[in-house]
C-alpha cells in the first residue's frame, strides 16, 4: 500500500503539472476523489486494526502483571512489534490522505483559474 500510494501521488502531481484543459482537469478531479474515498476507507480499517492490537496488548500486559511467564512475555513482545508496524503504517496513511486533501485543493484552485481564463 505504501508503494501504491507513493506512486499515485507522483503520478497525480505529474498529471496536474502537464494539465492545461478544463476537461482533463475534471477527469483528474473525479479520479482523485475516488482515490481519496478508497484511502479514507483503508485508513479507517487500519485505525480499527491498530486499536484492536492496542487493546489486545493491554490485556496481555495486564495478564503479565498477574502471571509472568516466558510464553506470555514472548506473546507481548510479538504484539508490541506488530503494533509498532501498524502505527507506522497508519501514520503514513494518515499523512498521505492529508496530502491528498491538499492536492484536491490545488485541483480546485487550478479549475478556478482555468474557468476565469475562458
């Protein structure tokens, strides 16, 4: 997903820089709106999974307080590592979706300029 989003953001910037017609800009806007909707869905799913892992980690850490054993400590460590990667990925998704909002604003601005010049 990280590579997909990074490539998409490069692609959309290139299309915006080379775009000079209002029709093409409308196509870019429609495509970008769809991508934003997809990424918002992806972001929500990853948020829920991240929170689930955080809750599971909290439960197993509480278990560790009452019954410290090697298998439980290994499990807590594994969940902690997974949670760290989920947080990192969620952070990337969140920031990229916010960048997509800025691109959307840029498209709107470019549409206004093109409409004024017609």
